[in-house]
C-alpha cells in the first residue's frame, strides 16, 4: 500500500523561536497590529510504501526521532492518508 504522510514539526514549549519573533515584530510595521504568538514551523511531506497504516506510521515516527527532527528542541505530529491507485503522488 502507498501512503501520503505530512509531518508537522514545531518547537517544544520553552524553546526560543527567533524566526517567529522576527515575523511577529515585522507585522505591525506592515499594518497587521492584530497578530500575536507567531510561530514558524516546518512541514515535511512524503510518500511511503508499507504493508498497512500502522507500519507506515511506525516507520515515519522512527524517521522523525532519528533524523527528521531534533527531539531535544522539536515536537512533531504525523498525518497519514492512503493513496488510491488513481491518486497523484502528492
């Protein structure tokens, strides 16, 4: 089976987010004074072949812990959906 996965990576609570802080400071100068708590995160999208969704999630979780994220500084969430045979490899 083929699955599409999206991994959203964010800073753990208490970890500084200098990019988010920079964006938050810049927005009022551009006229958006009603924005706060800006956070910059990353999104990783991939297609994985696995026997089932449980195996796909297990492999992706392992990838995140070992390579895709820094577990000391970052948290991640994984969203998985099965690709249909006629579905595009997004």
